[in-house]
């Protein structure tokens, strides 16, 4: 089954829309190069861009979408509500700003970036997302960096909204985005998502290059004749995740998409996966805000 992945592969989300299984991340990509590198990603075959309001490059991502010559329907664009814009009014303003910045007619996926702002902040932001989804502005909704306790809180809130407003009127968690790789496999969160059909996106899928020298990586590099980044992206894909590698380097953008001509065996995945809990980025999942 894993072998059947290609650059065109997609997963169907609970919203009913499809998401390309490989995304292109633009965190820390300076605004003045974003358009060019994103166009290079489209030329390479990526059809999915992961931005956020706090990355300050939604506008140039949208420019690249427009200049790519590709139909809008073939490109998947994600952005996120900033941690400092939680709560209904602020989230609503954040969503409006994204449309102003991008000039897009709709946004494919809008995530809550992190579970901050207390319960009222989180549920208020979710209400703003649901409202925009019902208005046809946003197609799919999700969260990022939520711990299981935050996910449970949101699940209860969605039920409450449905009881009040009717079936399907609470929104659905189509996507969850987390730092996920062999040194942070988050089994509790992944299990929660699998049981409900929530698709997990993997950020820092190549651990920012920090684990390339691990002995197991070197063994697999030799075995498959692929680079450490490609091995890690394959681990992500074959775990059922949607990896979001970032690069501003054209050759690496291509390298990170060249992952469909080999398959890790079950024994390779087992050898690679650890029970470490070693984030390389921030970790709001443990917040009790
Ligand atoms: N929701 C969240 O809180 C959150 C947090 C972090 C990230 N994200 C998302 O996930 C994306 C990816 O995460 P990330 O950027 O933190 O980490 P990453 O993709 O694991 O690593 C990116 C780093 O690795 C380098 N790199 C890329 N491809 C390489 C290759 N083939 N060989 C060697 N080095 C390579 C890049 O350098 P160059 O660019 O210089 O080539 C960059 O320094 C972000 O862009 C963002 O969209 C989300």
C-alpha cells in the first residue's frame, strides 16, 4: 500500500475534501524569497503549502499560487490563527486579515496554531473558524500543537455546538498538526486521531537536519541509497502522516519530493522509531493554559 504513494497522492479528510500527502513548509522563509521558492516547489510537483499568519508570508505564498498557472483547485493552502489572536473576535479578525493578505476566494485549511488563550480563547477561536467554514470561506478546519486534553475539550465543545445549532454545525477536526518524527512519535495523540479519522500532519519531519548522523540513519542511507531527509520523509508518509518539509534551497526542495521510488520495510520503520520524547521545536501540547 505504501508503495502506491506518488507525488499526486491525497488523503480524504472528514470535511470531505482531499489533502495532498506531501506539503511544503514556509516557516522562517523570508517574505522576499517566498514567492520564488514556492513557485519552485510547484514546478517540482508539490501542490500543498503550509503557512501561518505568524510566518508573515501568506501574501507571497498566494502570489505564487496565482503566478503558478495552475488551477486554484489543484493547490492546497493552509494558514493558522496566531497564538496571540485566540478568542472569537480576534480569531475572526485574523481570518479576515488572511483573506486581505492573500486575495484568495477560499482557504483550504485553517488551523489554530497552538492551544493557548485558555478554554474561552480556544473555543472562541473554533467558533470563528466554524462560522467562516459555514460561509464557504474555509474548506477544512483543524488544530496544531493540541495535547490530548485540549483535543478532548474541543471534541466536547463540538458536541455542545451541535446540540445547540444542529448536526454538522459544530465543525469537524479534519487535521491535527504536530512535531512528529522517529524521536517524537506521540503515540497517545496519534491514537486519538486514528480512532476518529483525524489526519496527522508532521512538522519538523526531518528534525531540522539534527539527527542525520544517527547510526540507524546512516544504515538506512546505505541500504536504500537515499538521503537522510528522504528516509525520514518516507517514515512519515508510511506512518500515515502528511509531512511538511521546509527548504529554501532549490536542490533540497527537489530532494524532499523525490521519495516515491523506494519503500521502508516494517523492520526498517521499527528500527528507526524510538520511544524518545525529544522535540526540536516548541511544545505547546503540554500546556495547561
Ligand atoms: N504548527 C507549528 O507550530 C509548526 C512548528 C514548526 C514548523 N511547522 C511547519 O512545518 C514546516 C517544517 O518544519 P521546520 O521548518 O521547522 O523543520 P524541517 O522541515 O524538519 O527542517 C527544515 C530545515 O532543514 C533544512 N533542510 C531542508 N531539506 C533538507 C535536506 N534535504 N537536507 C538537509 N537539510 C535540509 C532546511 O534548510 P534550508 O531551508 O536552508 O534548505 C531547514 O533549515 C515549517 O516550515 C512549517 O510549515 C509548524
